[in-house]
């Protein structure tokens, strides 16, 4: 919202506005009729001109003051948004680590079960070999009977059988195989125990991080709502003041002129553009870039647009998640063919589900104002190496797909 200004040549006085000119003409016409009146000295047209100029100066000053308050409120809201998202990031990262730990625990449990099944099968083979040794009478029969009757388990059966040569050399290899399987089972059990411990620790960390994020959001919500209401009131006061200033300057349809001025300012702002066949995730103006802000990290790019503006996939991929997301209200996560994951936060509605395959340009959601937000916008992130493993500046990734952010980031 730029301040309205007069453009005049250096060293010259601003030309009178239409309203001022009308005031001068009217004052001159009336002045001729009042020359014979004793109060003619009070009808000096310069008084009307001076009053109108003073009113315009006061209104210009008021517009500037309100604009300053609006700018300060906008910055504070953006700061609260970034801080709230940073608090929520910890919960989202913890949940991603928990999912990874749960998957590792499941794999370790499956490997442990496979090792146990192999040992059980080997034990059955050992018992069968012992039975054959006894029934076949290989070697000393009494020795074979002793092997079976005195042994406490499959391992001891094999050890004694090998010592007494009850079994042939080829069958004696079963002892080494059985020992190897038991060793693998022990290793698998140790890995499984460690994986379970890591999963449990990740679960506790995720719960703690989520509780901290919820507390941070709840504590800031009242202040955030109050500031958002204050900014809305300031915006309205600014609109009224700027419109009145246009009227004072002689603009016939001040409301239409103000609306046109706002549209021109928005078009002049940095906007997302597609080039070279690229598909932009949404249309709008860039309001915040990737990088450190207010002592924390802003991991994405914010693109302001009206609620309901379509959000599409810049490239094909698979939906990892779609639904509630702490800090973002609601979000969609896409994994693309190159392994990159893109995040779309604060969405109003989403039109995809986990596991769904989407193509380039397919609508996946619409711009919203969910969660902690400074107004309707899309929060766009790029993750590499896995979800929340490494969040990088989205600009190079978008540029590679033929999408420009207008040079502002």
C-alpha cells in the first residue's frame, strides 16, 4: 500500500487540485457580491484555499501514519507466523523420525523372526539326524543311544554325534550351520531390541515436541487474533483515508480509482511466473522467502493469493500425506520421481489422499488461511533426502522446472 504523492517539478509549488480551483472560482464569484457588505473582509477566497490545502496536508499525514501502523502490524504477524511454524517444525521432524524408527523396528522384528524360524528348522533337522543315527545303528549302537538319551538339546546331540563319529562327515557340517544360525539369531535379537528402544525414545520425543508446539500455538493464538483484528481495522481506516484523499484531489469516482490503484500495486509486486513450459504451484505474489528471520529459520517460500486459488503439482509424483499438520493447519506432501518431497502448507481444502499418483499440473489443493497465518497464502517447501531430512531453498528446484518467483528470492 504505497503512499499517494504529488509529482511536481523541482522548485515549483504543487498545482491547485480541481477542488481547490473550484473553491477559488466560487470564492471569486461570491466575493464580487460581497464587496458592498461590511463583512466583505471575511470572504477572502484565499482563506478557503488555505483551509483546503491544510485539510489535504492533514489527510496525507494521516494516511502516512496509518500506513506505518499497518506495516508494523504486518511485520509482527509475519514474525508470529514464522515463530509458530518453527515451533511446529520440531513436532513434524520428531514425527518423521518416529516413523523412520517404527519402520526400522518393524524390519528388525521381521529379520529376528526369520532367524528364529531358521533355527527352529535346524533343530528339527538335528533331531531327525539323531533319530537316524539311533535307528541306523551307525558306529557303536550303545554310543548312539547314549547320544540321544543323555543330550539336553539339539546342539549337544550334534556335538556328541560328531565326537563319537555316529554321523558321517557330511552330516556333521550341520553343527557348524546350526551354530551360525544361532549366532545370526542372537545378532538379530540385539538389533531388534535396539530398534525398539530407539522407537520408544522417538515416540517420547515426538509426544514432547507436539506438546511444546501445541502450548506455543495456544499461548500465541490470543495475541495473534487480536493483532489480526487490529490490522483489519487499520486496513479499513487506510482505505477510507486514501479514498477521501482522492476525493479531495478532485477524483470523481474515488472508490473505483482506489481499487484500480490497489490492483496496479499488486501487479507491480513480485509474482510467481511460469516460463519454458513450467507449472507454478499457484498464482500470486511472493511475500516471504527462504532463510533466517527473527532468530529462527523460515524453511519455505510464501505466496499470497485469495482463498480458493488452485494449488497444482509442479511435477508428477506420489502423495505421501494430506491432512492436518501442526502449524500449517492442513498440508499436502508430494514425493517426485527424483526423490524430492514438496510441501504445501496452510491449504484451505485438499483433493488428494496418501498413496495417490498425481500428474504435472493436477490440482491437489487450494490456497487457504489455516493454522498460524498472516493471511491467505501458500507455504511451499522442498525436502531432499527424505521427509524433513534436509529442507533446501525452493528457488533452484522451481527454476529447474521453469518456474520463477519474480526475482525477489
